[in-house]
C-alpha cells in the first residue's frame, strides 16, 4: 500500500541508473513499468489508491516507474482503427513528453486498470471522444483548457512579480492541413490566446514556490503559432528538486537535478520560460481518486 509516509522509501527502492544515447542508437528500455502486466498494474493501482497518498504523491511514485523508457515521436495515436495515426491509445514501452505526462496523470488519479485506461482518454481527448480532430494536440491551447477539471495554470501565483504573458494565434485548420487532412469539419476555430509564464532568467528567484507534481510547459520564445515546446514534471522530495522528462535530447525518459537543468536551459534563446500547471488543491487530498464517469460533472 502506498502510504504517504512510506512513499520516499519506495521511490528510493525503485531508483534506476540514468542511461544515455550511445552511437546515436535509442537506449534499451529499462523502465520498471514496461515489465508489468495489465493485471499487475491493476493490482498496484487498487492497492495504492487505498492508502493516504495524494495525487501528487502518486505522480512522484508513478513517474519514476517510467524512467529509462525510450522516447518516440509516435508513441501513441488514435488506435488501430484510426484513419491517419493508428498507433495505440496507450503505450508502456515507449513515450514522449506529452504522453509521459498523460500516462502518469491518468495512473495517479485511478484505482484500477480499466479506470486508468478511460481516464487516460479523458485527458488525451476532448470529452474522451477519441479521434484526430478531438485529440488535445496543443499543450496550452487544447490540453490545459480541456483538462481544467484537473489542473490550472498557476504561473502567476508561482511567478509573482516576475510573471510575463505571451500572446499567440493557434490554428487547427493549418495544423490539420499540414497533416494532409481535408475534412476540416468539427475542428476548433483559430484562436488568439494569452498565456502566463515565468521567464527562464527568473526561475531561480521563485524556485521555492514550485510544488511536487507540478506539470511544466517549456515555452518557445520566437514562434507565433505555438506556445509549448516541451512538457516536464517537477519532483520535490527530501533529496531536493528534480525534473523528470521524456526527451529526444537523450531518446529516453530521465531525471535531472533542478540546478543542473536550470543551468543548462536558462541561457537558451530558443525558450521564453516555463508555464506551471498544478493539480487543483481541493483534489489533491489523501486517498483521492477520480472516476471516469465523474469527470464530465467536474468540468
């Protein structure tokens, strides 16, 4: 049982060495969760949901199980029946930045395999309706607004006086046309949106305001048609602050100390800063799980 007081001990026991790309090859899959059967995941979810861990406690727990999982641009799609991207609806053998965050969140709010699978589709799609046009493609324009029942952008709260705002126009019409889709019925209209964020140069000044389990979006500095370049998970525990991510920089899923990540990223001209997404406090209570059929009423 995943009791809150025992979570750090369990995480230490599950620790894995980080792996790196050698000779340009994708690293071997060493993720713990890739060795689990559906039945074992179901048992793990039921046991962990019966304890006093919060959703963010479980984010820390489950996100570690993915460390060492290979990165793939096409880890998931809309299922084998889909017309265009027919990769699976879930994947525990390869991942990418958004897929990693989605799977970890779905596991962290679920108490069974069936509820995990259905919660995952609620997170990935508008109202859980599976398909290319209803998938939450853009982190800040689709994914966060459609998951406002679970998270909110708390960048202004975290950033305080350092908070800045980006304004960009998101076009699903252009996005789908680039994929060769000609049937543009039922898509969202072009939208001009504003997103709060914390500039890279100011992150160190507010680092104590980050919380364990925060979902982070690394925003482009100089693109007009997209906000987010990358999604990450913030981990805070007795050992310090860490970034967990699935990235093609190493073609795997790995953990980096916050100070190291910040030093590497802060000087980049490619990125503007971080948007911080956080589980709603009223949901992040001991033992709380979310059932798929309750999500619609939470919106």
